[in-house]
């Protein structure tokens, strides 16, 4: 039997990485899509060539992705954002498939991704957790975490992502992370339920 594939997503500042770390402590292997996207953008020669062809030689500095240059190019341009996503997402999806084969003997595997729904990769997963937090709290968290971002930039990123309502409709489970109740017990309880689901498929 193949591993039970679990997806974790949520808007920027929702706390999806925190949730993933709890699962990791519980022994589940995590595929960090955003980290792997950056790695592949700097190590996959075909992808590097495609990015340079689309955005110019300035896209890289000494072999490293020029994040500031790319961000300025795509931040307020929907077509350019679509272009970079269309280049990167298929490579990440293919890399995730290879990763799953390497870990094919695991009962559960997790894919954490900010754009799980937007990239359509959620369709290949068995169960999706959407981490939800109120907008005001998310903005506050990001301002404390990312000193280089302004409130205007954060709000623009939030607007560019799927709305909570759209995400709720696609997710199997909504995990609220508004700091009103303890997150750890709920994640542990959810893990036990998912573990039983995975076991029933074997």
C-alpha cells in the first residue's frame, strides 16, 4: 500500500509550519514545498534556464535566486506571477512524487504548501488540513516574523491567495489557530484520527 498523503496549507501567517512541526515531532515525514521550490530554482538546470528566459539574467546572483528582483517583477503583476508559478509548480509536484517513492514504506506522508489549492496539487492527496487564523492576527504574526515586509505587502499577499471561504470548501479539516485554545492537543487528536484512517486503508 502507498502512504496516506496528507496536505497542510493555510494563508500566510496562519501557522501551517507550526502545525507541520508538531506532526514531524510525532514522527511523520514532511515535504516542505516552499523550501524545495527555492532549492529547485537554484539546482534544477532546466528550471533555471526557464526562469532566466522569462525574467532575464538578473534572476540569479552567483547561482542564487535573486528573490528581491523576482519579487519586484511578480508582486503586482498577475501575469508574471502566473508565469513563475507555471514554471515552478510542475517541477515541485514532480519532485514530491519522487520523494514519495523514496518514502513509500511510511504509513503517512505530509506535503506542506502555501499554494496547495492554487497549484492543483491537492488533488493528488488523500486528506487536506487548512490552518485558519483571523486576518488581523496573521498580519501581526508576519510583521513580527518578517521585518522586511510592510503591512501593505502582507495585505497584498493575502488578497492574492484563495479566500478562506474558497479554501474551506476544498479542505477536509479546518484547524483553527487563533490562539484561543491550545493547538497541540487538537493536532495530536487529529493525528490519531488520521493514523486510524491510514491503517484502515492497509
